C-alpha cells in the first residue's frame, strides 16, 4: 500500500510557499515570495529535501503547483538529485477534465471527484 505524505514549507506565522524566487507565486497579491532561501539554503536543507525523494515515490500535485514544477524542473539538469527525482517520477495532477499536462508520465485526476482515484493509487501503489 502506498503511503500519502505531504511535504511543505511553512513559516511559524503560517505562510506556506516553496523556497522559490520572489515572483514565484504572486497570486492574491502575495509579495513576500523568496523569503525562505536566505534562511534555509544550506547543506542540511538540501539533505532534507533530497531525503524526501530518495525513497520510491509518486508525485500527486494540484494544478497550480504542477504548472510551477513543469515550468521549472525540466530545465534543471539531472545532476541535481531533486531535479532527477522530480523529472523522472510518475506524476498525477488534480485538474479539470480535459487538462493537458504536457510533461512526461503525468496522469490527470479529475478535480470533480478526486478521492476515489487517490484511494486507488494508495491501494495499488508502493512507497510514498
């Protein structure tokens, strides 16, 4: 059975955003992008993120996160262990019917009712 895990970046005051650039996600007027890198971009941080991806895994992403990943990670060389794991893993994206992911082995899970498909993934899969 596959285990569903959530890996996220969260500040103590409740801001959840990946350690990207300042303009990574300005939705809803968010202007504090890029806050994390000056505080966490060190070897320990890299080891933690890499460890998330070292075990057998499948990526389950929402459409917005998927689109950010698709725009960035294919441009990063496989010598980066995070890029190698993300670019070569099986991906599922929860999006509207008819959505075209256009990125490798990606399957769309219809956002109208995603829970049965996610339950099947957990029951039939292995790893995280």
